[in-house]
């Protein structure tokens, strides 16, 4: 390993979850004799700039994936496939130029399929060893394994055995060659809960236009409820802090601020994204979960954890806050903390190859 290796961390621009789960990895790297740079864009870049203002950021455009406001998500993704494949090819070329221009010694990619290269060691982070799909699942599975195999190493952020957070997504099939389970990744420090002074905390996230639709639906329910609420809307690049009757609206909260808000809240309303699940499991908190419509991964995770009485889940078009709170009292969450020793071992093994 060089005296000060230069490691690039690059999360996928698909909501904020890929960026938030990179936070503990970036923190661990910065505590070592490592220079860390980040390649991100739009919302993930704005979030990580607030967490790591002293690090260098590079532009590395991704696939610009959007969600349909209505209609069939699977058909929409099939239509986008040529654009996605072109984007994967282009981001690989851009990566190799960046490696040469900035003397990068290793790459950690969170679900960015194009960021593999023979120039330096590479890591691919994913909890989706299996991708749930409404159709052609076997074909998608083969493509997914093929892309993962192009990386030197694959890190799976979950427990290898039972209990676990990802279910079939990481455990139905044999793990890829060279893959290792590194335990859940959380940006939180697992501080102690406090006496609640917030009735409902709503955490709004996800790709557009579904993020905005989700915000409008949740805000309407909060207004009707008249409960003291805070809504974090996941737009770090547009700072705002508003007070609307019973609702405090924050554009963004840092990891420390969001953990404090969660500890002070009686009820949580969130998407069922995997990074959210890891954060909540690290705290042992329950939540009302509303999967992004048409996103098969979130729909699966919501049902998987509802079946185990961890989190109450309900479809977005059926969401009624009063009813959800009533039913959610039977769901107690699950405590599955991170395993920093496993993450540390994986990082050391990676750095030894640099």
C-alpha cells in the first residue's frame, strides 16, 4: 500500500440511500492514512458535501434514471435500458480518465455498475445480489451477476445468517465470488433515545417525481392530524426551514441532526429503502413504511419486515396516518446493529491490494 493511497468513493444517484450508507465507510477511511475523494452528483453530492466539507468532490455523471409518476415501473425501466447501458459504458470511460488525471489508487462504487477497471482495485457495494423484478427475473439476475463479477470485490451490507435485513435480496442465491458480508452500514452513532417531544417525524426521500408526490401525500396527512410534526424533505441543495401550523419543514438534516430527531420522535414515517432499514435497525426503532410505488425492492422489503412484525407497511395510495398509527403499535422494530469489525476487516483487505 502506498504511503497515502487515494481512494474514490462513488454512490449511485438514486434517492439518498446509496450516499448515506457510504458515510460510515468514508469515516473509516478518513481515520486511516488514506486520502478520500467523492464522485457524486445532485442530491447525493449536496448531502455528502455537508457531511464531509473538507473532502474533494469530482463530477462523475450517472444514468439520470427517473421514476414514472404513474403507470408500470417495469415497462418504464425496460424503455430506459438502452440509456442505462450507454450510461454504464460512459461512466467507465469517465472513471478511467479520472483515475489517470487525479492519481486515484482504488475505487469503492455503491451500485454504480460502470465503475470497474483494470487500472486499480475496485469494490462494488450492494445488498441486491438478487434483483426482484415483475418479469424476466432470471435474465436480470444473470446481467446483475455479470456486472458484479467485473469488480475485484463485492461488499454486502448485511448479516450473513439469520436474522438479517435483506432477505432474498442477499440470501436467496449463492453470494458472488469474492463477496463478503460486512454487516449493516449506518450513518448513526446509536445514541440513546429521549423523551419524545415530536409526535411524528416524516423522512421524505427517493427519486423524482415520486419524492415530491410522497411529500405532498405525507404533508396533507400531517396537516389533517394536527399532531406536532417534523418533515425532513431530503433536499440538501435547497436550504429551507419552514413552520407550517403543526409541521416544521426542514430541507435537510445531517446524520447527527437526523439521529437526534429520530430519538425525540414518537412515530416515524419513511420509505422502505434499505439504507433507512439499516439506520432504524441500528437504533432498534419501529416505523410506518410506505414503499415507493413500483419499486419492487422496496415493496419486497416492506412485506418481508411486515411479515416479521418489525415495521408496519402500507401502500402510498392507501396511506391514512391516523389508521397507520393505530395499526403500527403492534410492530416493535428490530435491533440489528452494525459490525464495525467486519467492515474494518474488509477495508483493510481492500487497502492491502492498493
